[in-house]
C-alpha cells in the first residue's frame, strides 16, 4: 500500500520538487497524485508521481453527445461551454483526454483517476438533476472506450465517486455496468470518503458517516474488491446543503450561478482530515493499494496540521 499526497502543478518545478522532498521526509509519503492545470513540463518529477488525476469538466457529456441545444440552454455562451466542457467540439474534448492519458503515460504513473459524472452549474445548487446516474454512466462507458481505444498502456484506470449524477459508488448495478461496458481491462474504483458522505444529507456525525460508507461498500458485493484507491478526507455538510437547495431552488441566471458555485462547493465538499479512527474499519474491508490524503488547505501550515490529524486517526492502519 502506498501513502500518497495529492498535488497540483501551479508552483514552479523547483518548488514542487522541494515540497515533495519535504512531505516525503516529514510524513513518510511514498509519492504523489498529480493534477495538471498548466503546460509546464514536470517530467523531472516523475519518479515521485504515482498517480495522475484527470481534469474534471462538469458539463462535458452533452458536448460529447453534440447536444448543443441543451448546452446553450444551460450555459448560454461559448466561453462557458469551453471552460466547463473541455472544449467547444466533441473532437476537442476527446483529444483533451487522449492528451491527458498521453501525459500520464509519459510520467510512467501507476494509475489515473477519472470522475464518471455530469453536472450542470445550476443543478449543483438546486439538485434538480436532468440526467439519471445510469444515463450518465452509459455515456461515460462510450466516452472512455473512445479515449482508451488503441492505447498502448497498462496504467490502471480508477473511477472516482461523486455525489452528483453518475458514479456514487453505492449501487451494485451501476458498478456492474461500468465494469462490464468499459472495454479497457485495467480498471477499478477509487473511493472518495468525503464525496460518499455527501451522498447522504441526513448524516449527523462521523460515526453515522462511517457506518454509511461501510454499508455503501457492502452494496457493491464483489466489486468492493475492485476498490484499489481511496481519497481519504472528511465532509459533513448535510444541514448546509439542505438549506442551500431551498435557497437556490428557483435560480435561473447562469451568471449568478457561476458566482455562487465555487464557494458553495467548498462548503459542501470541504476535504477536511478524518479524525474518527473508526474509519480504519472501512480501510480494512477493501484492498487499498493507493491511500491518498486529498486535503484542501489555504496554506502549508493548515495542510501540515491536517496531515498530522489524519496520521493520528489511522496510525494503527499505517503500522
């Protein structure tokens, strides 16, 4: 099992190198999961990059289906479509992810992460979803089959759960559909614990949350043995989310929605450290190969504090 820290590439390569060395030495991380937002060359860091997180474009699906009527109804402008869908044409979208896979292969990572999900911006505020989970997953399988077609790689594709339409990782039929319809053979799931807690807005505390995660995993039956990765973090935002849904139920303006969405999501999905050591019971029932500390912090001091808390929480598991 690898203990991994998530990173993005906004800093210089030299600063990234120094950060990697620091976190490896101080907290015994075995490597890092990278998500790229810039064009800088990070190949000098590849010996420490275990995983590569594909970018997530929340409204990608109707671009792939070339359903431009729905795209313009929801997003209004071509600028919004480009930033939220991964391009302005189906080809641009597919090429973007083929290039993501190429970058991951060049970095010689062991795994890549993809979110099988589609969510429009206003939907993320009022939760009146247009597509069902299965409608999204059918297109996900088609899309990933196109992206991975003919690719010479054995990198493991890990499908990560979200709490919006798509993969929530709490339903056997949906997991079964992805495993049987994505033709790429080297695949599995990545459990994001905070995202799974966001599925259930009635949870009141971490004890209830851990029991909910365990029950959701057991729903997957044999597919729980395909959960090879974990993004370990904590979120308990049901009360906030329920109030936000009521507040935003009549939202119509995409401009207002865009102003609200990022602060809103940061409150729903806070990526705090887990501090209830019963989470070890969850880690013990799945074959974790990649344990990723995916924490959101405003500065290095808060990140260090979060790592220390989570290390203490799962110290028995790490031994």
